DNA sequence: CTGTTAGCGCTTTCAT
DNA sequence: ATGAAAGCGCTAACAG
C-alpha cells in the first residue's frame, strides 16, 4: 500500500488559502484571522494531518530530538535513568531516541553515527566499558552539538557530567563493614578504564587506610563486568588461604551473583561472610539475605542530565565547559552485612 | 555555538565535482569512477560528513526508522522485548525510536503523534491498560504505515500480533497448584480491558473446571496493575472467613509484592499459602521463596514482532491481515508453590 | 492579516 | 561516467 501524506498544500487548496497562511495557522502564529485558523485546524484534524518533522528539521536545523546512548538495559539502572531523562526532555518539548551499545565500543560508534545522521539536537551518553577512544563523541562538539555524560563519564572531554559521589559511597559502605568488625574486605572492582571503578576503588582504599587496615592487593579483583565470570572470582577469593570476611562488589548485579555463589557453597551471609553492592537495584531488596548497598538517586540523575543537556542546547554557547554535577548517595544497610 | 553541517556541496566544491556525482559515490552507486569514489569517500571521512537523514527521508519518503511504544519500563519484560526488537530491526538496517506511555492513554496518543511526525516506517505497540479507543492507531494503517502489536494487543484491529499462549500458561500454573493439593486458589487478575487479563483468567477458570473445583468469584480480584494497591487486595483475601490456600498473580511484580505482604503477616510460603506469577522476571528467581511462574520467550517476542513489522514494511501490501503469532510459555516450578 | 519567493540537503529524472 | 534541474514538505524572509 502506498503511503499517503496529507500536506499543507492539500489543506491550502481545499480552503483556497496560501501555504503560508495554513502554515501560520498550524504553528499558532498570532497574525492570523481567528476564523481562518479555526477552519485550518478543523480540516487538519479531520484529515489526520501531522506536520512533517523531517521537512521542519531540514529547514530549521533543529529536530527537537535528543539522543541517549547507554551501555545496557539489564539492570534497572539504565532503564530508569533513561525514562527519567525522557520525561524531563518531553517537558521541554524534546523527543528522545534511545540506543544501547551493548557494552561494545564498535556499537557505540555506530550509534553515534545514527544520532548524527538523524540530526539530534544533543546527546546523553554513558560510555561502554570498552570505550577508550573518544573521537566519535568529540565530533559532536566539533559540530556544535552538546553532549552530556552521566554515570560512565569521559574524563578527557570538557562537557557537563552527572555522576554520584562514588568515592564517598564506597568509603561509607566499606567503613560500615569495618564497623561491623570485618577485617579482610575483598573488592570485586570494575575495569580500570571506567572512572567509577577507580573512584569506588579509591573510596575502598581510603576507608581501609583510615581504619589502619593494610591494603591487600590480592583481595582486589578488577573484572570486566561480565556477570558470568563472577563465580570464578568469588570462588577464587573463598579458596584463598586467608579468605575474606566481606566482599564489596562494585555493583548490585555483581553482589547478587556473589551472594548466590556463596550460598551455593553453603556459607552463611553475613555470619561467615558479608556482601555489599552499589546502586540499590530493584532486586537488591528481594534477594535473601537482602543486600546492603549504596543507593543512587537514579531518577534524579536522568532528570539532571536531561536538564543540563537542554540547557546547553538553548544556551547556544561557544565553549564547552566541564560542569560536573555530583549527586549524593545513601548507605542502605540490610541483612547481608 | 553555531551548528556546522558538512554537506555534499562542500565535498563537491572541494573536489570540483557535481553534487550528483558526490551523491552517487556516497551511496555506492556503481556508475561512478573508482578513483573519483575513493576521493569522495576519503574527503567525507576526513570532514566527518554524515548523510542528513532528514533530507533523505523527505525525498525518499522512507526514514528507515521504526517506532516502539510500550506502557512501562519497570519490570524486566518491556526493556528486554524492546532491546530484542531493536537488535532485530538494526540487522535489517532500521533505527528504532522508543517511547513509553507510562500506562496513560493520553501519553500513548501523544506518542503516536510523535511517531507520525517523525515519519516512522512502522510501529510496534503494546497498549496501556487504559486504552479502549484505537483511533490513534488506526490512523497509521490509513496512512499505509504498518503496525504490529505485541503482548497487549488490540483485538479490534487487523494487524500482526505477537502474543504468548496466556490461556495455556495460566491453565498450567493453576493445574500445578491443584496438583499440589490447593483447593482455594485466588487470582489477582488484571484490568478486563486487556486481552491478557481475560485469557489468563479463562485459563484459570478452565483449570478449576477441569478439576471439578467450583469457581468462586470472591477469590478473583481484577485490579489496575498499580503495584501500590496489591497489599490491600492480598490482605483482603487473607482476611476472608475462608482464606485462599494459593494466589495466582497475573504478573511477577504482582506476585513478588504478594509474597512480601504475606511474609509481613508472618505466614509461611508455600506451607500456609502458595504464590505463583507470570513472566519469569529477573527478580523472580531471587526472591525468597523463589517464585513459581510461567516463563515467556521475551527476546523471541521482540525479535518476532520486529521481523513481522519489517516484513510488512517491505511487502508493501494493500491489506492488513490479522496474523497472530502465538509463542509458547513454560512452567517454572520453584519454591513458592 | 495574507501572499510570494527562495531554499534547507538530498535524490532523481533526464540529459550529455 | 558525469552534470543540470526539479522538487520532497515545509518555514522564513520579504512584500503588500
């Protein structure tokens, strides 16, 4: 079946008006006769007329669309941030195009091409664990399209960034473990390429130092966030001559997997070993034992990122500033520690 | 900062070529000199040239974009379906625009306008619990834009639909409860406007009938899927003079909430009362006790829906057929029953 | 208040 | 193998 599009011309012809008048009526321009406008609007409604945003975008060089690129949709974190950002953008009259990179650098690059080709007015990004080269993102700034990072930010680019205080969150959850008498605290860390990995690791180290616990490198395992590998690392830790009495996992999915491995070995949580996570995913309150974790203001992150982006779009600035918004975390103590 | 767009004209001028030649080189048209093509491609790469899809869409009347509208992103179901559909569409060269209606009819209507304005080539929809009028969706077919429904389908429209066998899934999980000796099985049902509610309810009724258990209307509570209300219904059921010995919840989130309410009352699951869900959400294996549920081939649903849609787009048919793809469910018995 | 003209960036005839 | 011209649907000057 052929696609039929109702255009301004159709309405103009029917009503014996000029295209411009119809256009003006449709866009709510004040300088148009009330009855004329009424007539146009009614006919448009009747014909299911929809403005062709392609044409408008072409001419105004604005699509009122923002793009969001996220690495994954498996935990509740990114869906929630995305939805919050979308809602906030919607309030400002922006549509949202979402792409997920599936934690692959190549896919992320492809995603940016799509965004560019579709002329997004701005981009929200959380990079993959593989991303080390940022040329594909720098293109946007070179073209004058604002970028805002969140969660997984790019340190070498000047752009607004929305993060939580990872250092502080890690510091507090590890301090909490120490307060509960834990002495050998292991850390399942993330890829060193990600800032969040580094910051959480630093928070961990700082808490140990502050409490005069010596840092034991053999208790820190950086991994690539591939959940299927967690059981290997956890078992490795438990098989150590001096196994840890607590594991601080970099994320809730990691912690949840850790709990399951530990339970499978017949050990008791938290009696034999405590486990903590990071993010307060939906599932963390459901698992048995419920997970002690650091909650992030997830919706707030999405909202803030969207606001910053729209701000940039409207501001029409000539320079990219390194605005960093650090949101607060909260320690949620449950039964796993 | 002004937006700078590199255009074909820029390349043409630089290379002393005509626009047409550059365009042909860029689109891989065969009738263009190999060296010329090479030259064009290199310069395009160097200048970060990206084809303006707005212009192309305007002229070809095709955007290579499909739209997806889903009611929510809170459980793992819709994110997973969406991602699977997006991947499948990507393979066929289609981009994806995702909107969520937040279970609101008004928002869904607004979403369809956006899709129309952005000239999507096809639409994937799962309707809200409120949607009773389908005019906003019928417009698409009238304009020649294919629609495919999944999960929450519209019965009164002729269009491809991807569903699971809700009746059968419900029948089997209820039969399972009966096998385990349950006699008074309550059902937390969904809004009657949704086909899935009706089908699951019918499966429930059929299983009772088959096992000569009388249908007791007071044990069936249709609710609007607002999770915050679940505790009221569960408590109501538990306070009945003859309380149920099992609750079949229409969805996993409902079941999980149900479990928590029951646990809070100090009752034992499944000894005092069994609970089952529907969908096999990620969280259902984590909760204590783990949830007996009906698993759906979620990725398969997204993939199939995308395939059907792209099929329709390419087929250029003049009529909308009521193709219904019914995917199989699987009973997952865990510890809650 | 309304009409006319030009043109956004690109593909697509139709020429050469 | 390349070029020239027309036009997708719309808005934005510039006129009246």
